[in-house]
């Protein structure tokens, strides 16, 4: 029995994504970066940040929230601190631009930080920390927004939206392996709700509430005015709430002296919302371990600790202990060969864009 899923080889799917981004008005460099980022998210097992996002980006561009051809620029800098203005262009490109700036400065000065303002959606955070780790550097990346009516998370003990999913990613290099953490500060990311809606499946208990604050497993209730719950649920939701709020406040460094303060993507802020008491932005910190001594010795310590974690006995029903970032590595190995599955609803949306921009859909098979 067919599921209606289309399975595409990564290469053609990436070429299609880049072609749509280019048709939206982006130059070749931006289109290539965004297309590569999206498909690598799919390969890594994070379909919520992959090809499913393209219709959303087209919608945001149509209403003026995203300017596909805009390029980022350094608005202010010191030896170890930089303010990057994304100019409402693709957040994937502007964040990669800010990361490269911070990595260059960290190699020279030991560490560097960058804040990004006027950004749109920046995709999977782990992509940026992985790049830093591949260069032997430690990286911390977060993107956050907060304010009444903002994002999709209700504050702990409250109802109504006040926070974005405000993820954090931390990458730490070892010798043979690395620690790669990437996670939202909600029980479940909004993209996972989007995927459940596309697949017409229920969510696990304790992930969202409806507009009246009641628990629900129906993803449609989220889009009808409901909210995500902060990481930790009823028992420890104050922890996810605190991390989410910290993300927004630190990201808000980019709003200092901002002549045009805005949230991450104007779409995050309802037109009729109170525009006071809101803050948002992207923040990156890059550290060169050599600042504190032998980088190779440090990587050895990291390797030994990660090996010890891998050697811990597995819990009942589990085959092994996975390190943060290890599931993504395994997913890339499998999906590079098996292909990337696209839900029927998403495929229909992509078909509409293919017709609009006169771009052929990528090769695929139906399963």
C-alpha cells in the first residue's frame, strides 16, 4: 500500500531547492548556501528544518518579510565582537557569514562573538556549530525571540504565546569524535508540529496546549491559537522557560541602538500585537581551545570523556548510549544512500512552486 511519500536522491532535491531560492531573487551564492543547508538538515534527520520550509520562505518573501536578494554586512566591530546586519535576507546565509567572521577573529584572538540583527529564519543551528567543530573550534549558537504574542511557546505556568522555540547549539571538538548538541527550549520544536500536521499524525502527550490552555495532541490546535510547552513540562518547565528567555535576551544584543528594531522575521510578530516589551536576535560565540593551552591535549580529554560516555551500559530496551550529534551522523549515512522522504502534503506544495517558477520537480519514487 502506498503512503504517498516521495523519496528523492539528495543531489536532485538540493538542486531543486537552490533553483527555487534563486527564482525568488537570491543570487547564486545565497541560493547554493540555503539549498545545501536545507537538504543537509533532511540528511541529518531533521526534516522539520529541511525542504518543508521552502513554501514558508516563499510566503514570507511574497509578503515582504524576507528579502531574498539581500546580503549581510558588518555594521559594527571590535577585535573580538561583531554586529552583523542581515538586512532581512536569508538567515542561513547571514548566520554563516557571521560565523565565518567570528571564526576568523577567534583564530586570531582566542575567542570572538557576533550578534545578528534583522534576521529571518536561520535553519538548523547544529549546522553552524558543526562547521566550527570541523575547524577545531568550540561554538555556541542561539537564536531567540520574546514578547507578548511572539513565537509559539507559552511561559511556564501561563498560556498564550510569548517565546520562540529559541534553540541552543553547542559544538565541542575532540580528536576522533565531537560533542554536538542542538535542541529547542520547547518540549517539541514547531517544525515537528508542522511535520505531524503534514503527515496527519498525533503529537506525543505533553507537547502543546490549545488556545484555552488545555493539553492536546492535535497539531491543528497549535495553528488555531494554541502554544508549545517549555522543555521540562509540568515538573521542570521552569528550566526550558529560563533557557528560552535567556536566548532571546542574549540574542537581543543586536538590537542595541538599532534604528529599525524587529523580531526574527516580521512574521513572528502579529500585526495587531503590542510592539513593546519584545526582544530578539541571533548570537554566536566561537572559542579556540588553544587559548587555554594545548588544543590537542584538550581534544584528547574530550575524546576520552566521550568514549567513557559511549561505554556506559545501555538502559533496558536500548541498544547503546548515543552521544549528542551521533544520531545525525548515522542519519546522514543512511539517507545519503536511501534518499530523503517528502510527505505528500509537502510534495503538493513543492509542485505548486515548481509550476509557479517553471522548475521541474526533482526525480523521485513513490513509496
